[in-house]
C-alpha cells in the first residue's frame, strides 16, 4: 500500500516543537506534525472554579479550549463567536484535551489554581486534536516547571508526558497519523492518547459508514502505540535541550 506522501504505514509525520512563541504564557509551544500546526499556550490563574469551592474539592483544576483560526482551513472557517455558540466538534475536542492533560497533572499538588490550556489551530491538515494534545503536554510541563522555579511549589506538579496520534484503515490496511486527504479516505477513524509509560488515557475508534474487525483494531492500536512512543521521544529531546539552556534565558 502506497501513501500519497510516501510514508510507511507506521510512520508519523515530521514533528517539531517551537517553544516560547507566546512569552506572556507560562508555557507555549507551536507544534507541527507535517502540515498541521497548532499553537498551545498555558496560563495559570490563582483561583479555582466555583464548583470546586462549593463541593469542597481540594487542589486545582486544568481546563482547555480549542479553536481553529479562520485561515487554518482551505476555505475560511468563521469564528464561533460569529455564530454565537461553540460548535459540537470544538466542544468534543477541548474536553478530550482537558481529560488527556488532567490524567498527567497532579491536581492536588497544583494547589488552588486553574491551568488554562488554549489550543488554536494555525494550519489544519488532519489530526489537529492529537497534535494539540502532544504540543499541550510540553506546554503544560514547561508551565509546571516554572511554578517550581518561581518557588510557588516545591516540585513541578506533573506526573508524566502524554501524547496522542490518529490511525485509520485505508484500503484494508492500518496506517498511523493521517493527513486530511487520508482522513477523508479512511473507513475507520481512530485516536489514541497514551502516557510515556504506555498507559492509555483515551481510546476512540469509530467506523465511518463502515465496520471494522478485531484484527484491524489490534493493528491500529499497535501502530498508534508506536507512533506515540516516537512522539514522546521527540518531546523528551526538547525537554532535554531546555534543561541545558531554558527558552526564557
Ligand atoms: N477540517 C476542516 N474544517 C473543519 C473541520 C475539519 O477543514 O471545520 C479538516 C481539517 O484538516 C482537520 C480534518 O478535517 O484536521 C479532520 O477533522 P477531524 O474532525 O477528524 O479532526 P482532527 O483530525 O483535526 O482532529
């Protein structure tokens, strides 16, 4: 099976992370996976949501917002504000991003703070939700380290790195990290979120006007796990680099 961009079935697109692109944020990353590019910015507020206070829930909270910039798609996508409401897809995606990051942040250690993770798609070519998670994981890690550096906490309230990737079935075969052309062509849409230990945070798979077999699910899972391991290696390389020379210096 030949992929249009010549990638092997188990090969993720070229990934890169540009740090500190929004200096007012506690952590910010422009993540690129092939032609998909997402800006991930983290800000911390010294307050918790009202429901936490009302229910006497201790610790802090992490929440996310996702949006596609109007010029991120080939035809202009109007901002949600013009329609007066958030579309269902964005709501679904921002909740996924929030869940994925709450799985790796130690909310108790974070203390009475809210971590806002804003993901804005600069260029969309498939896999924007997974790229957002992979980029936001780094932005959150950097923001958590900053809390410790500023002596607001003894240690960064982050437990693990997390990353996400898509997979699908194209002409009967599993492929990983679909671009938009592939996303339109596949019969199964699969997204996996997992930590650096290989533990799952979320597994999503749906037949698009089609069904899929257990063997195909297994194949997608194997490819996605390998893809996530590759992405985590790329994240680690970036973190190792900034240990030597921090982005803010
Ligand atoms: N897309 C688009 N306009 C939209 C929604 C999606 O052009 O309003 C394109 C975009 O390239 C996106 C792809 O369709 O990356 C796949 O969308 P999906 O909803 O599957 O989410 P994603 O794969 O980006 O997480």
